[in-house]
């Protein structure tokens, strides 16, 4: 019996390795093809540049000869020629001024033809696209024509970016779904030119784009008055467009989106590996960029939870506090995938058990909070750099494990949810617990709303009422509750988490069943407005993409699902 089980495990690992080898082989082939393509294109462009420089030198030589002999010509008659070029050519003021000093001005009706060199438009055929252009030869100009140096207008690739959805707070919106990605704008970008650039090019180097603006963090919209106002469900037309293997060997743990680059997200699992992904085809799939081993050095423990630094340049992971092992690791992403490195902080403030959650605070100061099974809530502050994070224990107000932590945007308050059925809010300015609430079942996570700064959600263990909405200003019971029926089991896993939609009106949740549940906070029922069957086993989490109408989910079936909202 033991041998059959061992053979089965060995066979699964072999299949996983074969899949990884096949994927990496394809990536290497794409990169080799891209290198050959751009090398050839560079040589062609360099040759074109040399030809243009030589032509410019010849033209300037003729211009000098024409200038020295022009004043000896008595009968100068400009020739009237039709304009044949359809491209507008702009001549700089400096060029026209220099011409007016050395030659007489022609009449307004006289037009000097300027023929554009065809080598400016000459392109190397792309290995990814069919090229039917017929390049011409470089035309020779007439001896007496002076053509100023004109820079060709080269168009940059354009990318359509949808802004975040804008919720409506009027009463008329209570029964109408307003989840839409509107106000499309055109920006110049080089991140999504898959037609010309292989998708793996982006895997060579990952750079952060900087911290979110202050206005993003402090934007406030009243959504609490809309809760439970609608008698009908606002169903989203959400369709699963693809499901792909996560490249992990064991069950997945979490998925996090990059806060500064909407093309990137990361996944982690019990195999100790953190995978970095790049979104492809406008959210229909993703390309694996890198796989990084994040096991602790001493006891080989996997990350229990992962959080992205607000500036996008690093990933932070938390582990277990047992046996004196490392508790926090930092993965630097700014040096390219070949030089990515994981280092561990020396500080170990938690005394025992698993560190269940890590969350960066939505304030200007660089800090994050961890909650552990030792009942402690710990604040980590960046003193001089990423390698000098200093912990400070805020409180041990919970009588059981701290399962979730979060910070309120408009107040220096750290919220925590515990298995002791309590929700606590620690005021950093007053240095005391100022918010207390007790539930009838254990609390497993806390999640503030992205728009209404007083609204937050707590996940509990009560069946069919797993999600509770609270107003921080009120010490009374929850505003509203949501839940779902469980088919496969009555137990509830703390690994199943939720996410707010970008407009703050919807909540997505995993479940012990292979289903994603979506809730509309305006619906006065306790049931989900939509349930999506997309996996073979339980769903841990489904996150909303920042700019695309897409949900990305992870499951214990080792797959990542992409679900478009159409």
C-alpha cells in the first residue's frame, strides 16, 4: 500500500516537472526568436541611419556650392512644381531662417517639392507578422534644392486603458448595476504590444512604477446608504474564458495583484514557490515570468501569506514562529529575474505558531502589520530602508489566534479579527484599543472597502451568513450580512478569502465548493447575486483586476481561472 502511494506521488511529481520543462522550453524558444528578430532589425536601422547621414552630407555640400554661385546669376526664375507628397512636413523656424539669409524668397504660388526618403519607412519583416510592404530606393534630389533636416514622425504603440469604475451614490442607482469600466482613454505604452513583441520579453526585468498618489488613498464615497436598498439582484454577466495550470506542485495559498503595474500578479503555494505572472490578451490568460524558491533556510517552511509592497518593487512573505525560524522574507523584484533574491529579516517578534496574515497599511508612512497564532498584532516600520524593518507589538487583546489584520485609510487604526470571535480596532495615536465588537462565531478576516472609508467587511464561521458589513462609526451590530450554502462540507476554511470590486459595490468570495460567489451590497437579500462554477475543487480566492473587467481565481485543483465580465 505504501509503495503504491509512493509511486503515485512520484508519478504526479514527474508529470509536473514535464509540464514545467515544456513551458520553459517554449519560453526559451520565444526569447531566442525575439533576440534574432531585434538583432536583425537593429542592423537594418543602423544601415538606414548611415545612408541618411551620407545623403544629408551630400545635400549640404551642394547647398554650399549653390550659395556661392547664386549671387552671380542675374535671371533667377523659380520653377513652379506641383506638390506630390501627401505627408505634411513641418520645417523648423531655425531652418527657414537660415534659408532666408542666403537666398531670395520665391513667390507664394511657387512650391518647392520635398520628396521624402522611402528608407524612413523601410521596416524589417517581423517574425510574428506578415509584412507586405514594398520598400523603394532612396531618391536623389535636384542639385539646386535645399532640403532642411526634417525628423520623421514615428508613432508609438497605443494601449487602451479603462479607468476604474465610478459608483453612483444616488437613490436611482439602488436597483441598477453600475459595474462598468468606462471613460476609456488612450495612453502611450510599451507593455501590451503582443503583436510585435513576444510576451516573454517582459520577463527579463520587472521594475516598480512608484507609490500610488495621495488622492487615491484618501478618496471617499458614501456607499453605506446604498446597502440593502435594492429588492432585486444586479447580476453580472461573468463568463469563464480560460483555466490554466498554476505551475505549482502543491495546493495554492494565495494570489496578490501588483499595486503599481496592472499587468503583474503573484501566486504562492505549499511548495514554497512564489510565481510571478504577466496578464496576457486583456485578461484572458497569463504568462509565467519567474518562479522563486521562498522556503525558509532553517526549517524549509512555505509562505503562509504574501503581500506586495505599495511601491511594487518587492514581495513580503510571512511564515511560522516555531523553532526560532525566520518570520518575514522580502523578495526584491527590481533587478531582473536572473538577480532576484530573497532575504530574511532577523527580527522575530512572534513567539509561536503560524503568522496568519500580513497587510500593508494605507498610509503615507511605510509600514505593515502581521497577526499571528500567538494572539499578537505587530506593526513593522521601515526605518532606513527595506532591510531595516523594526517590529513593535501593538497589543495582545485577542484570547485566540489573530486571523486577519487591516488598516483604515482615514484613521490611524489597525483592525484585527480573531478566532476568539472578536473584532478589535487599535488606535495608534491614542495607543489603545478603541473599537470592540463580539460575534457569535470565529472571525477569520477583515477587509476595508476601497471607497467608503467607514465601511469594512468581516468573514465569520456562521454558515449562510459568512460575510458581515460594519460601519466603523457605529458600535452596534452589523449593517448587513451575506452568505451561501455549502454542498460538500459544513466546515469553513480560513484559507478561503474575499475581495472587493474596484467600485466597492461587489464582493467576491471563494468557497469549499468549486464555486465563486459574488455579492452586491445593494441587494437586500443574504444570498449571492451570482455563483460561477469554474474549478474542480474548492476555490480559495477570486480577485478583481484593477483596470480590466476580469476576475482571477485560484483553487485547490492547482489551476488559475480567468473570468471576464462582459
